[in-house]
C-alpha cells in the first residue's frame, strides 16, 4: 500500500458545526487519517472541531475515532 504525507490542515474551511447544525443530525462520527507529521498528531484539530460541533449542535451525539497520537498521552489532555 502506498503511503505519504497528507496535505496541510486547512483551518480556513467552513467550520464543521455549521453543516451539522443545518443538517439537523442526531448522531455524528468524527474520524480522520493519521496526522503523525503534526507535533500533537492532530489532537488540537480534533478538539477544536468537537468544540465547534458541540456549540453548533448541542443535542447531536458525537462519537470520535482518533488515531493513536503515536502513544503520546499528553495529546489527550
């Protein structure tokens, strides 16, 4: 299987909460590819997305499937 480095994070794209709020979803699963090239493995990006989702759609249940953050326990805090 081929592998490589994903494109840089695009923090300028539309906040995920906006779409979830418009769609009126009851349940949402958040996942991603590994972002091992980032210092925190992408943990801060997950956290920011979840905060935005909870703000925009507080009644939507959110399940989060994260990478392992290379075993860095600090990424979880």
